[in-house]
């Protein structure tokens, strides 16, 4: 079973996606997701120029050896472009192995450890009435666990608030399908951490008063706080019993998490921008986090995701894989298979793809009553319709960024 063909497919149905399609000499195909939001063409070029030529003729059954070969032989290790490229190859090879075995990938990873997987969706609103409507809408869609993002008094536009869409230059684009903004330059937003820290606890108090104590609530800090500010927020949110506080600090400063941890029992989730198992090494060993936020697509694929979760299991740390719409249906399926197989599953973020995306990627995955399942088709359970994909050429789109009142660039 040798790799005969490797194609890099860039398509932009509701947003940009980069997909690797491998074909073996016995006619099996495998898909891998290499989408890196806002830097898509860098990965497409890395794959086409430097990875595809290395794959032709390789044994498609040797997943671990191929992973190690791509990781170590380049000399330049880690980094999102490299790791998204390796992830795509790894996923495509697991897809092929599943098809060759006639089994869904989760069976090859040890079989299902549960019947279904709890998901959370993104509710948001600039003001409380709009936020409450958004929470109710997500409940109607079936979600039982909900991430709550809020506007902040005095700030015009904040990332993660759905109603910011429809602003000039972004009319008609749905936040959930495309949180990045199409156009040649990233949009500029404003930020003020002191106002945010004052306002957020009042919002969670109002949400608990309106919706009761049961519903798991999550919140994303988007790397905007210092360790001391994050400690303060975690402490002030304790009465509202969050499922997690995500990306409370920029996690490059891993020691900062020790300070946060000493001051709050609000659970912490980190790692959506991490690329390797090694990025989690101290955070897991020192039990500084509660949830691993890695995404198969940006983390080198299924193989390392399974490894980091087995390591995390030794410390009762659970999964909370990154699942925004910039993870394609292929990357999403890959982590659903891992999530179903591991014992220490926690929750899965699930922002739903739009109709055009779902027409390009045919998926076996199901979402019902707030729970996900990858389906039982052999492999990953996703096929790509190349004719549909061909209708949507790449479009430049960037995430927004922040500036403080004095003009300083801040973490978005
Ligand atoms: O590409 C960046 C997005 O995926 C990110 O903004 C989403 O923070 C995010 C989340 O938690 O989904
Ligand atoms: Mg996040």
C-alpha cells in the first residue's frame, strides 16, 4: 500500500480550508486538514513544495514512522506551519488505515470509551438581552453546555461577539461560519482589561440568575490578561461555577499559570495555539491546567493528540479540543475519533460549519441532543467533493487584532 498521489486542495466555501488528499496504489484515499487561520497559503505551499515530494512511494501503513520522518528530518522542528502540514499527513494516513481495515478510526485507537460526547457552543451578546437570546438559541439547537462571551461597556467591537458581524466591510458574514474577516488587512478592535474584569462577573451572575445553576458555562479570555489579572478573574468567577476559564493568559509564559493556580479554583483550559506535546509538558506535570485545548490540525494530527491525552490521564486532566470553524470537518472528525477512544474525554467545542462547507465535505459525524459522535464509516468518515470545492477559490481573511486606548497593540 504505497502513496501514489498527494494533492493539496485550497477551498473557501464559507471560509478558507486547506486539505491534503492522499491516494494509494490500491485506490484508497485519505484526507487530512492543514487549515491555519489567516496563514492558509503558507501551509499549502509547505505541503506542496516540501512534503508532497517526500510522500510519493512511501508505505501508507507506516503512520508513526512517517510522522517522525517529517518531524525530525526537516531539522526545523515545531511551529504552526510545520505541525499543521504534518497533521494533515498523519490524519490522511489514519483515514487510509481505517478504510483498509474496514473500521472507523476510533476502533483502531482502542475502541469507544463512551456512547457520545458532550459538546459546547458559542453564545455571545454585546448586552444582556442579546446574550440571553443567544443562549436560548443554542439551547434550541440542542447544546447543554455553553460558552458565554460578552461586550464590555465602552468598547465598540470585541472578538467573539456575533453581533459585531454585519459591521461595515463584513456585511452578511456569519460570525460562527467565519470569525476571521475577509479583506486585505485585519480589522482593528479596542480593548481595556480593567473594564473587562469589572464587567464579566456581573454578566455571569445575571446568566446564573436567568438560567439556573445546572448548565455548564465556559468563558474564553483570549490570552488578554496578565497572570495577576487572570487570578483575579478566576477568583471573581468562582461563585458562578464555571466549567472552565480558557486562555486566561498568553501561555508562552507557562510559569505565570502557577500564580493563577495559587489563587483560584476556577478550572483552566489552555493550548489551542500549542503545536506539540512538549508545549504541555510542564503544564500537565505541574497540574497547572484542567483541560487540554489542542486541536488535531495544529498539533501534528491524531498520533500526538492521543499521546498527550494519555500523558494527561496520569494527572486526571481531560480533553477540551479546539473546535472552531477554522478546524475543517476533516480535522474535526479526527479529534472526535480521539475523543471517543480516550478515557479522559472532557468536552468538545463545536461551532457549526455552514451549508456550503457541508456540501464540500460530506460527513458521517452526528450532533444530537447536545452530543457528538464521529459515525461508523471506515476511516475518518469524511469525503471531499472536488467539484464543489472548485467553486470556491481562496479569499484573503484575517482575525482582528486589538489596540489599547493609547494605541498599544494588545493580545486579541
Ligand atoms: O483561529 C482562531 C480561532 O479558532 C479562535 O479565535 C477560536 O479562541 C477560539 C476558540 O476558543 O474557539
Ligand atoms: Mg479560544
